């Protein structure tokens, strides 16, 4: 018999052991000029230092965060990536993502430094509008992903758009 429920909904297993306290954990590593994983924005609920170069941060279900990964070798940058992820609850389905346990709802996934820098500029623009990127409408991050992937500039996230999102969320309950 095949269990077709998403891994997060199954009982037992490795994922339930990894998601202690119902948090989504992200492993961050910093090896100067070689390997750098960091959180660009997000409300960290738990922070554990493992070594001088490695720590694990946890996010509560529903929290939105940006996870940046960069790596290089002797010839230059080999990986440049940013993911905007929504942490999921134990009963929600999710997508697996390296260094994120168990996984999350991926709102944006961009690779390559030119496009990653566009996403970082979009995050800066949200902050310049006076909105915390954690509170931004999830659809905005999907929009940014789609526009950048298509080679277009994403629309700005304005305070008016944010107000409309808050009202829609309030109505939907």
C-alpha cells in the first residue's frame, strides 16, 4: 500500500524528528569567500550556534524568510541563489530545499548573480516603501519570481498594495 500523503503529514520518520517544536530549520554556513549561506530577512524564532562557522535558525509556521546561498572556487562564483520561503505547519505539504528542514512553500526561487541582485533590489524597494519584507503579500514574491524569470522588471510593492493585501487577509480570515 502506498502512502500518498505529503511527507509532512505522515507520522514518524526523519522529517518529524528534524522539525523539533514545529519549526522550520535553516542551516547557515559562513566560510569567508568560499561558502556563504545567510538569511536576508525573516523573523527568527530560534537560533542555535553549532560551530564558529555554522548555526541553525528556526522559523515558526507561516513565517516568510529569504535564504541566500553563495559559493565560489578559485575561478569565481559557482553558485548564487536566493529563495523566499514560507515556513509550513506540520500538516501542510511542502517542497524540499537544501539546508531547509523539512522544507517550505517556495514563493520565489532565483539562480544566477544578475537575477539574484535584482531580487535583492526588490527586497530593498519593499523596505524603502516602509514595509517589512516578512509581511509582504506572498503573491508579490511570486510576481517578482515570474517577472525576473521572464526578463522583465517586477512592479514595485507600494504601501497601497500592502494595505489592500492586509484588508484581503482580514476578510479571508
